C-alpha cells in the first residue's frame, strides 16, 4: 500500500502514484445505504378484513386522571403577585403534576380522598419553597417535589417595586 506522507517527502510524487492506482472502497455489490424494503415498511394502509368493524374498549374509570379542585385559603397581600395569577399557573401549568401525585397515592390506596393543604413561598427569584400536608406521606412528598420545580413571576413590593417574597396557602380537594 501507499506509505504515509513523511515530512520532506515529495507530495507531487505521492499524488501521482495514488492517481494511477485503482482502489475500491467497500463492496461493489452494495451501496453504503441499504434502501431495500423490509418487513413493516409497507407504504399505505393494509386492511386485513374490510367488512369487519373494529370496536375499541371503553376507557375504564380508573384510567382517567383524578379530579383536583383548587381553593385558595390565604395570601400574603403585600406583593404584586396576585392570587389569580397563582391559581391560573396552578390550574394550567402544574395541575398535571399534582394529578400524577394523587394517582400514585391512589395506586397504593384506591379509597384515597381528602384535602391537601399546600403552603408555599415564592422567593425574590420566582422559585418556590413549600410543604404539603393532609394526606399520606408519599402524596405529600410527591407534591413537595413538584413544588420545587414551580416558577412564578418575581413578587415585588407595591410601594418600593423591589423584589420580595410572597406566601400562599392553597387547599387541594382530591376526589375520584
């Protein structure tokens, strides 16, 4: 084969030697990309029995997410972060995580229902620190884990417009 180029060697001589040599890369019978069809690559629908009617099973009630109702209990009124905005964020952004926590609790105890009190503080950067109480330790811990990922607009003092913290307490009614 061709030797590696070494410093001081004549490059033109090496290029001419390479140009005159016939080199085959790969195998001549296949291309680099194998574009042959395989099982499962049918283009278009396959209808096994066009006269048959497919029936999908009805969803079982336990497959649906549990119902959570949010009820505000109290708010620290000394900031620009409003109850409406907090409730909107909880309902729209964070509800799915809360439902997952409740669903995990239901998996352990199918009769689980009740109220969880969620007390949290939104700090000067919009991050949340809080605790949940009222149901099983597993559900409470799951909700607290969810709260650590929550973000809200930075609460500010209405007088000085300086970032501050805001405390909220929310009640969650959990039912199937």
